[in-house]
């Protein structure tokens, strides 16, 4: 599936993403990094790998499992929970 299929080229999508980051006042990162962040958060939330596969639109479970094989430590879980609470304003 390409972005161009839906009326926008990948290059224009990247430009739009960069502009949105700047408007939001956040650091500009590669679009693909957002997928890795999503996968990491799904791991931290103990989402089943098959569900993550659907969310991430992977065609093979092996791709998802490579990401899920990065086991998070309890310290990482605690840090992510604290971050989540901070982002929720608690």
C-alpha cells in the first residue's frame, strides 16, 4: 500500500508530517519512527502481538515478533507508566 494510492505522494506526506511537527512545536522525526514508537507502546501495554500486527499493518507476524522480542524491563515499564500519567496531566 502506498500513500500515492490515496492521492498523496510519499514525499508530500513527509513534507506534511514535518510541517505538522513544526506547528505542534515538537521535534521533527522520521515518519517511520512513529511506527516504532507505536510498537514500543503496544509492547509496554501488553497488547497481544496479533493485535499489534493489525494495528501496525504488518503482513507477517514474524515482522511484529521481531519488535516484540525486545523485552522491556520492569524499570522501563515503570518509566512508561510515569510518562503516561504525566502526559495525562496527573
